[in-house]
C-alpha cells in the first residue's frame, strides 16, 4: 500500500504543474492572438467603432474584477466611468491639459470617488451593498445634472479637443488615436490579469467564496474588499476618460443608471469570473447597438431577448461555456 502511494505521489505532483503550464500557454496564445487582432483591426473595421469596443471592454473588465473575483455586485459603476469622463473632458477643454494627463486625472478622480463610496458600501453585504452603490451613483447623476458650469448639464461637454500626446503626437486622426486606446486597453487587461493571479487576487477569491473562513484565517476582509473596489473604480474611470477623448464628448448618458446596467449585461453575456469574457460581452453588446441602431428603441428589446437566451442556454456566459467545453479556465 505504501509503495502504491509513493508511486502515485510523483504522478500527482507532476499533473498539477502540467495543467497550470497548459493553461498559461493557452492564455499566452490568447494574448498574442488578441495583440494581432488589435494590429489588424483599424485596417479592416471602422477605427472609432473598434475604439468604442475597447473602451467598453475595459469598463466590463473592471466591473468583472469587482463582481467576478471580489464577489461584490455594484449597480453604480457608471458613477466612476462617467465622472472620469467629465473630469477628463473638462480639463482637456478648459485647462488645456494634454490627453494623457487628462485621462490620468480622470482615473485618479474615479479612484478617489471609489475609495469614498467603497468605504461606505462595504459596511453592508449582498443586495444592501448593491442598493447603496446604486443610491450613491444616483447622487453623482443628479450632481452632474445640477452643475452645468462643470458638466454642461443636459448638453454635456462637447467638442473636447483630442490634443497632442506628450505635446508631440497629434491625435486628431482616428487611426493615430486608435494606437493610444489599444495600448491603454492592453495595459488595463494585463494589469487585471496580474491582479487576478497574484496572492492578493487569490485572497479576494477566497473572501468571495467563503468570507467567514477567510476572516478566521486572519485576513481583514473589508480591507481587501475596499482595495478591489478602488482598483475596479480606477480602471472603470480609465475607460470613461479614454471614451471622452475618443468621442470628444462627456454626457449624462455616461453617469445614468442604464450605463451601470449595460456593464452588468456585458459581463454576464461574456462570462462572469472569466478573464476574457467581458471583452466578448462588450463586443456583442456594442456591435448590437451599432448595427441595430436603425431599430431605435427596439434595440433594448433585442438586447433583453439575447440576454434571456444567454441566461437560459449559456449560464456561464459565452466564454464560460467555451472554457467548460475545453476544460481550461479562460
């Protein structure tokens, strides 16, 4: 019996590293394929459309970091996306900041807002947490509506200058701006991937799965939840600020509650708790909005039908189902 166990032990010890290495190779191949697609995309598709997909994909990735890996459902992520958009647009237009500084300042404001809101929201759990985030996001919406001197009110901030990157590279051309947006997206994706696979990410997943047990092991759950909340808000703000430069516009739509609903939809359709799912979900939803625009308000009905179909047939999301088929995490 002892001989049998000793014979099986090396095999078991080898199996786990091989599985891990196989997953790492698969993820590396996906990253390379994604990089190739990003290089090709502006030459085969409308650059502004691709940039919109990348901005919302980063937004969905940020939300997935909070819900999929932190276990925290927020109904108010539009607050960070929209406020960063306003700050970026305002500073670029009125202060004359270069685009990289305006985007970074927008992300910093989103981080500060996320810290304040997160410190309040994490005091509750479950549906109470979600309702607090929604209430706080509605406060941001009404603030944006009632301060036309800063946000432009119902008109928003229009004609935002794209400016020159580092004062040297003119971003007026769509394809030139595309490379900046693609770089921001890839940097955000790589950062999220690193966070997920770091010890910090493992603790967040442990708290998501069994918070009382994580606390019993000595981890301060609220501190980790606040940190992942701030990280998610910062990345959501980075996406919103980048979108303001792309479309040269910051509007109330960016802070409205429906924007929070859209990012939830993107994440669930693509695959909650997967690394690459939110990217696919953002592509599906943005493509629907773009190519079905002629349907007017019926677009939301079509989105609802597709969402119901995905929930019924693909409960793990598109990428989640693929991961289940190939038996490797994506």
